[in-house]
C-alpha cells in the first residue's frame, strides 16, 4: 500500500528458516514481487549487520513483543524503525511517529515519514537518544550496577531477589 501511494520503496525480509510450510507460503506470496522484495535467510551475523547498515528504515510487525531484539538491532544499525504501539519495542523506539496501531496507521505513518525530509531528520535525532539506552555497554553497566546493589543488600524497590 505504501508503493501504491507513489513511494518506490523496496522491502528486504530477513530472518531464520524455522518452518518449511511457512517459508513455502511466504515464497508463493512473494512471486511476482521479486523486483522490489528480497528474502534473506539464515545470514551470518556480520552479513546481517551489514545488510541492516545498508537500509534507512526498518519495519517490525509483531505486536506485544516482550522486548524486540530485532528492533534494537535495526535502531542500533541506524534505521528509522516502525513498530506496533504495544509491547517492549515501544520502549526501544520511543517515538510516537514510528509506532502504529494497525495496518492503516502504519501505511499513513510510513508515507508521512517518506514524504517529509525534516520529519525524518527530527525522528533520527530523537531515535539517536534512544540508542544510548540499548547499547551493549548500557546493558553491561546496568547489570553491573544491579549486581553491586544485590551485593550491598540494596535491591531496587519492586524487584524480586
């Protein structure tokens, strides 16, 4: 639907081969769309990271994702990443213009971002502030602090031991 609105975007689907029946269905669905859709399966980590780095946008469709590691990888790779407005991925993206409630809302928001260079720059700046919280260094630092708190008998309120 984004392409039908005049945006000549391409789609790269990346993931791991996990269900042959689903893969067959997906491949059948993609027939005739090979010019603008590519499927990357079972890539080694360095190739996946390189692929993410070649893209400007990301799209994650799973709602109620507990965290969303793929979303974090896209954001850390520099992609403006659109996500459902539920689940842990909202905390990663943290930008309302990139969160959608349904397919219609996703299409509207993607088209708005594609049409507005100033909006893209603003969203990139906002998303850059989010990346500081999801780096490996931030995780390790937070984990170390948590372990120090445990060792000193200072368990953060509301956290089980």
